[in-house]
């Protein structure tokens, strides 16, 4: 069984975690730990990311609550610390890690540990990679540029900002006129989750 760590928050993190727990892949993976944002902490850069927009208090804790419902350890502190390194390497021991809306940079010690890789799910366009739409608020940049669609890229995490090797793009996701960042998070998150599950399925071997 594939050991998976999820680094995620808001709707993308929730849908990825839910898919791994309840989707077609649930019997072939084990979610060994979850790291999520605490938007009250400056180290997740809340004023530069989705947390700057109006949202419900429950949306801050949706990933942590889902993890707790399934008895999965959830970490909301800094990840580049001796305490988290020990938890990640000695207890979680993931074969693969998936990042889905997470406000901390992942260093080489973390992204090099999973034997099958550490991957991010990032909104962008499918016309180039690395994408022009890097950083913590790509939906806003896509909207500002008048784009009528986006995709989710699943790519390896490295030392750059959304520059790691591309694994796959999702299908195209329309950006309706007048849609905002929060709306795009909500409508794209199930597609991001299906992309992650599809790619993870290729790592688990035959069903």
C-alpha cells in the first residue's frame, strides 16, 4: 500500500484528501499524515494567498477536521523544523507527498525524502512549462490577464517557485466571466483531486 503525505488546505487540500480517503484509490493508499495552513500565522503568507479573500472560519479548518475524522495526524506548525523533520522521516515515512494549497516553502530535506517524489498541484495554462503563472496566487493573475480557462499542473517540487519537472496537466477548466479567486478554487479543486489520484494510481501498480 502506498504511503501518502498530504500538504494542503482550503478546497484543494480538502478535495485531494477526500479523494484519497473515499475515492477509487482509497484501498490502495494510506494517508500517513497531513500538514495544513494555519492562516493566523504569518509564516503561511496569508495576505498574499487565498486567505486574503473573504472566507468562512470553517474553511480554515476543513482539512484538519477531515483528517481528525479519520484519525490522521495533522500538523499546522512550521515544517522546516527538527520536530517536523523527525515526524516526517520517522513516523509518516511517505512514499510520495502531494501539495495542494500550502503556504510554506518545502526544502530539499523534505522534497527529497519520498522515494516516489514530492508533487505540487498548481493552477496555470497548458501552453508552456515552467508556467508564467507562478507563486501563491495564480488564479488572480490568470483572471487579471483575461484568461478564459486554466489547468492544474502536477509537478515535482524543487528549490524554485513552481519550476519542478512537469508530470501531467489536468483537462481545461473554464474561468467564467466575473469569477473570483475563491470561486476558482472551489470549482477546480475536484479536478485537481482527480488528477492527483490518476497519477498516484500509476505509482501503486495494478489494482
